[in-house]
C-alpha cells in the first residue's frame, strides 16, 4: 500500500504544471475540466493547496455564461502537440488571463463533489472555507448554465452537444445519434490527429469518429457557441445518464457547500430531487433496468448498455427498487467485476472491444463514482469488492489511463493523473 501511494503521488508531482495538473504529459498536455475534479480529490490527500489551485485555475477560465470549458489551454504548449488546439476552437479569450484560451464545450460537472471532498479532508478549515466561498457562486453558475441553456429537451436535464462533452468519447451510447453526422474523412487531411502519434491507434477512437467529432465541434464553433436554437440546428443532442447523474450529485454537494458558506441549501436539494426524477422519467428503460442515453432529436433511447447507465447509482434519492436493478446489472455477466472492475461497455455485446477507449476498457473514474454510489446506498460489501478490484489493477498495471477488462493490463497513457489521484483516495 505504501508503495502504491508513493507511486501515485509521484505521478501527480510529475504532472503538475505551474498552476494545474495535466492528465498526461504525452497525450493531454493542457488542463482538462473533469480530470481537474478527480485530480483534486486525490491531491486532497497529498498536496491540498494544489487541489484548490487546480480548481481555481479551471474556474478562472469560466465563461461569462457560466460554462466551464472542457480544456484550458496552456499557452506554453505548442499548437502541434495537441489537436484540436486553440486555433481550431477560436474561442473568446478569458478576461484577465494572459493568453488564456479554452475550448467552447463542457464536461461532466464533477467539481462540486470534488470541492466538497477537498474541504472535508482539509486540516486548515478556515483556509478551506475561503476556497469554498470563492468557488460556490462559480459552481452555481456552472450548474445554471447546464440545466438552463443546455436543457434542450425541456425536462430539466442537460443535453450534450458533442461526445467529448460526456468525457466518454467513443462510447457505443452515441453510435446511433452520431450516425446522423456526416463523416467527412477529408477533414482529417486538413486537421491532423495528434493522439495516434503518441498512442496505439487501436486503443483510440477511429478516424470516422474523429471526422464526426471535428464536424460537430466546427458546427458549434461556427454558430458562436450559441445554445439558442440548438434543437433546430445541431446534429448531435443527447441526454447522457452519467452526465445528468453527476449534475444531480453536484446539487447534493452544493447543498453541503451552501451550509458551510452561509448560503441556502434548500434550492440545491430541490434541484437534485428534480434531476433524479427527470432521469427516472426520461432515461430509464424498465426492460433493462438500466439508464440509457436519449437522442433528443429523435426521442429514442439508445439500446446500448454502457457504464454510463449504471452511474445514476450515485444519486442518494434513487428508489430502492431502482438501486436493486442497477446492482443486479452491475453484478451480471455484462458488467460483473469478479476480476477487473466494471468495464465501460457490456462484455457480452458483439461490438465489445477490450482495447478501444470507452468501448470496453475499464476506467477508474467511473468505477470510483460507482464505488461511492454503492456506499451511498449502504452496500458496503459490494463497495469493498469494487475497491479491491480497482486497487488490484492499478497495483499490477500501474497508474494507466484505462485497463483491459479481461486481463487487467494497462492501456492508453502510462502516468495518468486521475488514476493516480483516485488510487490515493481509495487508499485513504
Ligand atoms: C481527447 O483529446 O481525446 C479528449 O478526450 C477530448 O477532450
């Protein structure tokens, strides 16, 4: 245990850059939004001042409309080292931030949960309270943006406008909705991928995926990143169960934070309840017992069973029978974790791919969320088994970005920050 703790801390130290942590030196050389949240959870055990710093750097780049960009670019990193970089996104500069550039899309809002975790662990409470006081109104605006401007479906859930916004980039959950987006491979001649120079291409999204990612990002950019009229104009609008479960969990965390900073927790509790109810009404398929992504343009639920459909387990307000159904699914041959933890996709699906990013591999961040969900609903034994499974793959494979769900081998980036960070949290 001491050895893993040491290795994980070294990964976080090596990936620290001035005022933020990079997810990976090789593959992701800037600051990523949901990565920053998971990283802060781990830094709370190792270097709490850096945990706050990471969150502050990210929220210093928040847009006036409340959106928190999915990448904050480091001006010292060459445009050649990551695609799509600042020139592609062409986003308005962040006021007050020297050469501060960002993307214009978002990622799951795990930050309130992270901020609460960092606060809970703090030994210097007054300093931590000051950090929370700075963050609270910003976290609130982030939420308001998501259930306001992004409520394209009109039911109180946020829609994502790009697979990258889910953080689960090439999840089979998007396959049907993405089929509506033309895949123009000539875009890849003009815009060179960088990820496949540093990672094995069979472990990454395909070129067809990338052509669609570029087309969608360009369309949103060319509309000035406007959200009005998305329903009429945009080709990809999806309500993701994981994104929205996290949106709900953020309201629970904000209720706790509100009490510390002297704000009213009640509206946050109401909002969390509202989101939980909307998830049950709109994204639950009683036939599978799981939650499924909804294509807002067609009203269809994707048939794919993905780990995102288990994540509503993190909501404390989920009814008992729903919890039981999710547990049954998580323990089934599709997601069961006798060996490696929960895979990102149904192991029995014909297109399950043990190597390709979110189409099969095990990811620690979603497993960490499930582990919290299990504890929230009083399933301590199942949580303990999942924790052991996570620590086992990390101990054996290293702090990899993701893991082979069959043999537990590490894949993707080797020194990946959120794996290291969440290992520290699991060991605490
Ligand atoms: C990437 O670069 O692959 C990220 O997942 C997109 O944000």
